[in-house]
């Protein structure tokens, strides 16, 4: 399934060489004659690549509930690709499971799958020993809305209070073991993310999310592990988290911490997803919301925004940036 589509478009290029304001050309008159009458505006008919956006149905099945029949949990919009990772990341952030090991299998379903084509339906099969409360979780997911756009993953699904109740609890001495990150590393990770965004380079229409590791007990620099892209910033984050649930959910790992670097602004839902995945650093090109900052403070997450060539803003845990 393609991640980009080609469209025939009309492109207007403003020539400012003469130092004057361009002549305004109204839409109905976009033709060669109007172009000739306005030497400051160049009109071209070109083919342009655009980021795909398609619906994705998320179905869930527990062998011991509802006679083993799947139920539709959510329909969301996303860029096709990495769908299975997206669904695993969404399930982890939703708090509907306590550990990634409760996921028995994630696969595409529907007639397209039979034809060997990636479909717009994904089925999550939970392990029989999962403590999943099917009836309660279905009410939470479906009470208000069963359709989520690509710009918001929280809208209507669950109350913020419910999401906050599911956040991991911090240890009392958590603040004593956090590693530091250098400013140079922050700039380097942001540059690496930009270089890795191949879809954005084609279309300019996708967000990027990168996962990096940071050694706890050594002076080694952070390492960018992987990058995912999507038209929705929360989808990109779900994809990268879902792809690495095993590492992020390993409570016995005392050697590494993990962080994310984002091409977007930082909203509450991104911080919530990061907290549910035990992520301790959030670096972003854009600005955070007030609720995102407050949640990062509560979760002891170092939040850095507005990463530019010669400036960053540190909103929380400034002592962890050296």
C-alpha cells in the first residue's frame, strides 16, 4: 500500500526580482493569458506527491470473552504502513493492557489480506491469560466516539482522568538515577531525525518520531535507534513505540533509558504516550502545550522544545541537560 499519491496541481511562483508586489491573479483566471499579463507570477501545471491518509479499523479479540469473536474498538485515520506497530503502540498507550506480553498476535484482516494486499483492518488477539477486562475497556473506547482523526488521539476516547490513572507510578528515588544529556546531543538527534524523514522529503506532509537510547552509567552519547513517519504526529509516535515495545517494557534494563525526538509540537497525548512507554526524554522541534508541560513535570520527563539552530527551550528537568 503506497504511502504517497501523485496529483496534478497548479503551482504559482512569485518572482520578486523586480522588488514589487505581485499582481493578484484570481483563481478563475489561472491561464496562460493571465500569466502573460502578470510578469511577476509564474504558473506551472505539475505533478505533486502528497502524503496518503486512509482509515484503519482496530479490532480486538480475547479467546475467553465474547465467544472469541472480535469487536471493533476504534476507527482512526493514518498514513498506510507500519500498521501493526501503530496498533501495538496505541494499545500500550490506551492502558487497556498492563504489559506487552498480553498481546498474543497482531495481524491484518479482511478480504484484502487474503489477496496478499495490506488491508485497512487490523486484529489484535490477546493472550488467554491476559487480565483484560473486555466489557469495561470496550465501554471506555466506544462510549463517546468510534472515529479518531489523524490530528488527535485523545479526542473523545477516554477522559483525561482515566488516562492519568493508568500512568506508571514513579519510584521515590527516581530523580537520583537519571542520566544527563548534552546540548550538542540534542541538536545532533534533531538533525538525524530530519535526515531520516524520507517521506517528508518527498511530500512535506508527514510528521516524524525517532526513538533514541541513552546510557545510564556511562558517558556515551545518545544513539538514534529508529524513525517512523505518519501524517498524524500521534500515529508516528505510536508506530515507533509499538515497534520497540519489548525494549521499552523491559523493567530489568538498568543500562539504558529511552527518549523520543519529534518533528512536531508537543501536546498532552504525546507526553501521555511517552510516559506509558517509560520514556524519559522528549525532544521536539515545536512548542509544547501547557498541559503537556504539567504532565511531563508530574511524570519526571525532561521536555525540550523549539529546537532550532542556536536555541532550545527546556521546560522540565533542566538539571538533566548539560
